[in-house]
C-alpha cells in the first residue's frame, strides 16, 4: 500500500499565532523538551539550547510573555516551564510537522496485520493491530470494534407451536442466526411463508439496520401488499435480532505496562488509575466510535479535550477504519500521557487504519 500523508482534523495555523520568531523558538524548545523528558525546562538550560546567544534574563522575559498567553506554566516555584494543555494543542496545530512512516515500519504493519487477517480470525487481526500500535509508539494501543453489520441472504419462519415460530436468518457470508419469535394470535403457516417471501424479496443484500429502515418507510405499501398479520410478522422478524443481545462492541487494549513506565510520582499513579478505570467502562466504547467517525482522518485529543478520559487527563490519537462499503465499523488508536510523541504516533495510527480498512474491503 502506498503511503499517504495523514489527514489531521486540526486547525491549519502555520503562522505561529502571531508570536515573533524568538518566542516561537523558545516555545518550541519548551514543548519538545517536555515531550522528550516530561520535565520543566529552566531559562538557563533553554538559553544554552538557542542558536543565537540570549541571556537567561531575556529568556525569562519571553517565558513570562508565553505564560501570560496561557501557553506554558511553572509547576512549582523556581521551576522551569512546561506547556499547558492549551499550549500543547497550539503546538500540535501550529508547529508540529508530521514525521514520515519509515519503510521498515510500514512493512512491519503490513506483515503482522495482513498475516493475522489472512491466517486467523478478525479478532486476532485486531488484537495484533493493538499490540503493534503499542510496540511502535510506546503507548497503549487500543482498538474498538463495532458489531459487524451482516448483509441478509435469506429469512425463513418455521412454526413450532401455536403462538411460537423459529425465525431463521442466513447472511450472505453463510452465518446463520436463529431466534424464537412470538406470533400474533391466529397466524397460519401460509402467512409465515408470505411474510418470509416478502422479506426475501425486499431486503436481500441489505443489512439489518437498512432492512428495518426500508420496512419502516414502506409501512403503508407493505399493508397493501400483504395482510396485516403477515405485516406484523415482518416487523417482528426484523426486530427480534439484537433484542436482549450484547451490541457486540468490544475494546482491545495492549501495552498498559507502557503507561506505567511513564509514572513519575503519586499524582501520576492516581491519574493512571483513573485511566484504567475509564478503559473498563463499556459505555465509553460507542462514544469512542462516534469521536472517530466525526472526523475524516486521524484526530488528536489532548488532556481534558478528551471527554472520555478527562479525569485522567490522558491524550488520545484515534482514527476510524472502514468496511468495503466505506462504513465506519471501528476505531483504533493510541492513548497515553499528554507528552505522547504525536509526530510519531499520528502516521502509525493513520497507516494501521488504512491497512485494516484494506483487509475489510477484501472480505
């Protein structure tokens, strides 16, 4: 697969927000130092890093201006400066240049994910992708997989006893699902056949969601084509699948130990506990899919911007992956501390999503 430049859903502000050259350079060094070490950067050390000689006092004045703008802060008295969440967002939007994904990394993603997809189950491929993301980025790799929307091939109703029938759904891929359906009073075997024939004529090749929508739109027409009891059977037959069932959305996380390696104090440990708790809450999964679907490519959420993991203040880089019909069926990404190496993580997440989508389009 030929590499492409990741699509970022962020502001395009190459101007540096009106900062002069000296302020931009000092701000950039503070942020890059923080992303590398997690530590504040002091004025004396910063002055030594600048290509043009500046006194520590001059550097402190610039830092004071940046602090006034809300881009950096001092974690405690007499410390150096670190970027705020707003400063990190500004850096990502206005300064960050994405690194390219090396040929070795592309081949590694192709080999591991594609081999897993060819030789094992879908779950195995997604688990491999999560592990791969973790290994390449040193964060926690996560994959959210939505329940696959199967296309219908055949529907049949089999009378079991008065008031009960077996509804059989056959998917185009060969999967078969059976459900017991309660029948309206007075339903005959011929009406079961009529309802099944109507469904097979109108919904073949559609997903269950599409079939339900189609039948809802055609409700009046359906009543004219078949009798009321058969129409009721049609609705029940489509509604019965999924009732009382798990929605199938699942979360795969690999590399949590990478997050533990970033801890520096008790405060960091508390934050990480919040993150692990958040990852266990299944109600977040659908929201994560929604976040990925809202953008056309890779999305970056920094700290409290990320409403799913706001208590832990973690950052999330996420992208959707799609099936052969270009529907978003899942999301994958990397989660970690706010000092993630965004420049490296974004192209890895983007390319992995491309590879997964390519595999799904073939299936």
